[in-house]
């Protein structure tokens, strides 16, 4: 993409939302609030201001081949990466609530990663950005 096209109006400038289907939206929202500490608004969803302190420096959007096994063991077509402020603390809280990590990787130059499944079988990627 040329720099000229990137600076003209009428372009994607970020991710405006992530949406999941659920058999029981209220119960799933409560799980995200209880286990992962997601702060819910009165309308039931969450907002992530991009200029808030202690937040991820970016929100990534990416496409994966239909045949990828990166989302496994989930059979869902969506996976969300949540930036976290302290991966160890969040995983400890999740473990205390009976949730275990599928995998953990502290070797990536971009930071620490861990993966888990929510009660609906959605794979979640947790990311603590490198300092």
C-alpha cells in the first residue's frame, strides 16, 4: 500500500470491536468479568479506550487460513488477543477459579503469551507486552 493511499480519508484506522456468539451471553459476560477482570458497562459490553494508561500499545487484527491449527483446540472461527498488565497475576486468578492455561510462551520478543478456553470453547490469547 502506498503512503499516499494510507493517508487519504476512507480507510480502516483500527479495530472498533470484537464480537462473539454465545449460547448464554449474560453468563459468558459474567465469566469474563469474574475470571479475567473485564470491566463491564451497564449495557453488558466493555470499552477499551486506546489512550488509557497501562494499556496495550496497539490492537492487532489479522486473518488466518481456514486450515490453521492456531485456534485449536477451539473449533470457533474467532480468537481474541487480550493485552494484560500482569500475565502471572491473571493466570493465578484464573487457576484459582478452576481455569487452566492451554499453553504459555515467555520467549517471544513481543512479550509473554498464554492461551486458555472460555466456557463456550473460544480460545483466548493473553498477551503481556514486552517492556
